[in-house]
């Protein structure tokens, strides 16, 4: 199983980015997907998740109303649209596949089996 992320970069405060994560080697449409981030010196934290069928989404309070998670099962890809970015959003962002078949994706790192390599997002003027 391989997850390949793209879309990170440098953006000014208030700007937007869209991250993508493509999954290869597993039945994408049967598992929830999550996004996490890790800033220097901090633990990896939950950002957002989407259920296996795309009907349910979950967000950390810190990003609610600014970020939107979605998925396209025909493309085996999950997205994270990030708007109104702030310097505190600066981190390496990771996508991950939930470990349980057709189960609601939780917020704990331990619930996820497979991880992408991470993509850097830097918000700075």
C-alpha cells in the first residue's frame, strides 16, 4: 500500500492550498481517510477525516470552518482544501488510511495503518 501526497508549499497568511493524497494497492473505497499534521517539536495531531463513502466528515476545532476534506473514490484520492491559512497551520501534513473496514475514522494516530510521506505547508509573509 502506498499513499502519495502533493500540493504543499509556501503561502501567505489568508491564502489557500489544496492537498491531494492518492492511494495505491488497496481497496480505497472501503476505508476512512484522515489528515494529520506535525509541527517542529510537537506531536502529530488530527486535522480532518472523511468516512469511507464520503458522507461524513470530521474536523479538529482549530480548522473547522477553514478546511474541507473530501474524497473521490473513482480516483482513489482524498483532498484537503485549506482556506484562510494562518502561520500556526505551518506543519508537515500527512494523509493516512484508517485500519478498520467501513468504520468511522477516528482522531487517534493509532487508528491508522498506512501513512503518506508528508508534504510541507508553510504559512508566512
